[in-house]
């Protein structure tokens, strides 16, 4: 009877550890699975994410720690880089390289928080505009500063900027 209680406690504790895994731990677990299944596309993408996290942790001033917010910024930066490269490869008719970028994008996006739809984004930005008292395009910077902080990880800066310009004009 006593040992079954202990076993149950271990199960509960184990499940809690899974829920609170850091991005780095999730990447390592996915990487191990991808390597065992010989999924080269995922392995390539996951190694890129792992390298970016290690670079962020060892950068000056990081102190060996990366916050969840920094992880999201890192992933968004990687998505932006892949999208930019994808556009260039498509323009240059390099479908082989474009396909690699698409594959990496797909894997990286799995680890980003859910992105807001355009309608949800407009609604939140309108609320920010109302809160800041902005009314003219001259208030763009004030709105962008607040919107970038509040919507970090939920939308990319380019989309936020486009919507703010649209709503202030």
C-alpha cells in the first residue's frame, strides 16, 4: 500500500516536469526523436534552434539564462530569416533551396506561441490606440512601442506596423 502511493507521487511529479519543460528541453527531446526516426529535415531545423539558444545563452550579458520572452524573440527572428531567404530563393528560381526553407519554417513555427489572426490583431491595436490617445500618423512611434511590448510573440513586428499605419491614417 505504501509503495503504491509513492509510485503515484512519482507519476504526478513526472507529469509536472513535462508540462514545465523549457524550450531548450523541448528541442532536445524533439531532436532525439527526430534523430532516432532519421528525419533529416527536423534534425536540421532543431539543430539550428538549439544553436541559436546556445548562442543566446552565451552572449554577453545573458548570464547563461534565456527567458521565455527571449526564446520567443529568437524563434520569431529565425522565422523572419527563413521567410526572407524563401522569397530570395523563389525569385532566383532555386526551388531546391526554397523547399529546405519551407521545411525549416514548418518545424520552427511548432515552437512559437499561437499567432493572432489579423482581425484579433486589429482589435487589440485599436484598444492600444484608444489607451494611448493616439489619433494621427505622428503618434505612430508611441503606439508601436506599446503594441510591440503587449503583442510580443503573438505577431511579427512587420504585421503590427502595417496595421498601426492603416488604423492611424
